[in-house]
């Protein structure tokens, strides 16, 4: 049996895209879940080597009950010291779980469309990164103690980070 990575996406049509292809290329099976559609998340990470939470059109500050449950669930991989990657909304959720803040750009900037994203040294081992990715957000997040920024951008410096070993 191949090792599995838990993938959390936020719409019926969402896929893990390039990150999913890279993980599969490294020999992982993907366990894709959609909590926003009522799918459960595991109570333990015993069957998974790590987790990735992707983006979506919502905010980690929204009052939907599934968002609160997903933010709370992030404590599972953290407690078990499993690798965790938060991308966009996933980074916002992790930030909230860890006590950081999520909010609008101080100058009111938004990113809607294709914008550059640059991997940092800590993210280079994830494989080739696209030069531009599609963004649709008006909020950024703070980095909390123990977080490792892996990608940055022009408008919002914090684009993706990982937390844990």
C-alpha cells in the first residue's frame, strides 16, 4: 500500500492540481476530502503521512460551521507532528488555528487574476513552481511562531507556508 496524503479542497469541482500531481509523482496516494460538502475528516492521522489544505472563495473569518470545524480539525495533524501545508485559505485556517490573524491588506489591495508567486528556499523541495498562479482574495495572514514561509508574492508577502516537521 502506498503512503497517503490527506487533501482538503473546498468545492465539488476542486482538485489538488499541480501539487497533487507532484505528490503522486513522489509515490503518494491522495485521499481527497471536501468538508464543505459534509465529508468527514479523520480523527487521527495514523493513515496519512501529511495533510494539505487548499484554497477556496471563502475566508477563514467566515461564520460557516464547517469552516470552524475545519480550523479546529487542524489540531489533529499538529498534535501528531504530521507535515502540514496550507495554501491560501488553508494557510489562513492554519494561521487562525495557531492564534494568528487573517485580515485585509493594510492598503486595501486585492489579488484577483494571475499574479507571480515565488518559492523560497524552504519551498524549493516541493518541485517546480509556476511563475504565476490564479488568485482571488482580499485577505492575507500573519505568520505565527514555528511557521515556515515557503512562497511569497508581490502584493501579499505570505502566500504559502508549512508548519510542523
